[in-house]
C-alpha cells in the first residue's frame, strides 16, 4: 500500500502526514484518538486507493 519495497524503507518517526494517505491523515488521526479516548472497539472499513 505504501509503495515501498520493504518495511526498512519506512523511516522511523514518519506519520500519516508523511505517507501516501496524507490527504486523509486528519480523519485517520481523529478516529484513532476517539478510539483511544473512549477505549471502545470499533470496526472501521477503509478504502485503499
């Protein structure tokens, strides 16, 4: 999905804003924060483009 040939190509510290889905990063981070804050399981379907 990332376009890298191996996991070693991903730099330590990269965030959603640095990766290919950077245009959706804010939505992804808000979802992650909500789940961690509420400590409730959610099933989330994401489209891969």
